[in-house]
């Protein structure tokens, strides 16, 4: 099991600061890296993969610096967002070349195993310039897996994949996370991150904005109200009872959803008062569901904060 630690790391290009004093720890399992375009995600992944040195701070793998550390590179597989491929090679030739760069004893066998893992054995003898975007992504994945790394870093790996390919890759990453590998991936498709990642790190404008699972992050944001959709046997009576309680900062009837849209400023008090007030007024609660605990909502809050 391997752990990457980023300690007070910054990276700048001339006068442009891409990553600013970030400290995170990426351990075994699946971690999702979120942030808007230009937030610094790719720069951070390239520092973790040993492609860029930090301008300040440290990036280590199991306590050892990654930059220019050949032994660290042997444990890391990187799938960059940019193509960076040799289109005149076949898929197998490309993956074999990466196996040879790692000094593997049988590059051909390792390449065939990696291509089969990503379901590309059927197209291994085709030139890369004949591949679709999704096929190119899978060959890049095979080249990153060819030396059986304990750490896998993927920058927007789902780009260009059709639904079947996306599901196959998600299942592959799940198996790797369950096997104890350290897997980090960035994605702009928030539903996929929500489904796949057990942990998220959020980068906004080069800074570390949040860490944890998205529901935990949401509950830590005490400066914003929690929103709920509540359906009951008597919405108007329930609204009258709740609006008089200081835990509730706003209520309106949602005719389309046939319920109440409620903003709760005091989350602990609201969760205690809602069933108590309903019982006192003889109102039956039919459903209570949070309406802003999706990963997309949390991400929007963090970016706009």
C-alpha cells in the first residue's frame, strides 16, 4: 500500500501560480480530484506523477521525494489528459515501448496483459491513428498499468469514452481500489465521481478547498443553509409551525414537487424539531429528502465561496 503526501506544495510558471500551498494525503482506495478548469488539477497530478517538481514544498511517495526519484517512478502509473501518443505505432507497440522503458523482463507479455485488462486486445495490432478517442484513452491506461503500479493517477480518464467503456473503466478502478491500490482521478462528470470515489479533494483557484466525502463537506459548511424537500399530510400547517422556529430560515410551497422547500440554518435543531412539530400538530411526514447534498451542489458552493 502506498501513500502520496503533498506538503505545502506550490507550483508557479513565471508570474502565474498554478498550485498555491496545497497539503493533501492520497492513500489506498479511490480518490476523486475536483475543480473547475484552470484550478490546478493537472499541475497537481503532474507533480504527484514526477513530471513536474514543486516550486516550493514537498511531494513524496511513502516518505521519499518523487521528483527525479527513479525508484518512485516504478510504483506510479500516470494517464495524462493530453494525448502525447505516437500515432504511427500500433496499440501493442506503444504499450511494449512503455514496458521496455520500465525495464520489464518480458515487455511483450506485460503489454498483452495490460491491453487485455482494458479490453483492447482485439485492436492491439491496429495503428493508434485509427483509434477513437475512447480507444486512445484505454491504450494510455494500458501503458500506465503495464508495470503493475501501486499508484494510479488519471487526469480526466473518462473523456471520449462511450457509456459501455466508461462503465468498464469504472469497474476496473473499483477493483483496483478494493485491492489496496492508491487510485486518484480527476473528472468533470460529477455523477461519476460521486458513484466511484470514496474520498474527494477539491481544488479551487490553485488552493485546497475541501477534503472528505461530499456529504461530510456539506455538513461542515455551517455558513450556508441546508435545503430539504419535505412532503407531508398537511404542508401548509407544517410550514406555519416550522417558520415560527428559529432553526428554519425559509420555506416555500413547491406545487410542481407537491411539497415544501425548506432552508434550515440550524441543522441539528431542525432535525430534532421537524418530527416533534409534526407530532404536536397531528401531521404525518411522508418524505424528507435533502435537495442540496449532491456532489454537484457541494462543488458549486465551494467554487462560489
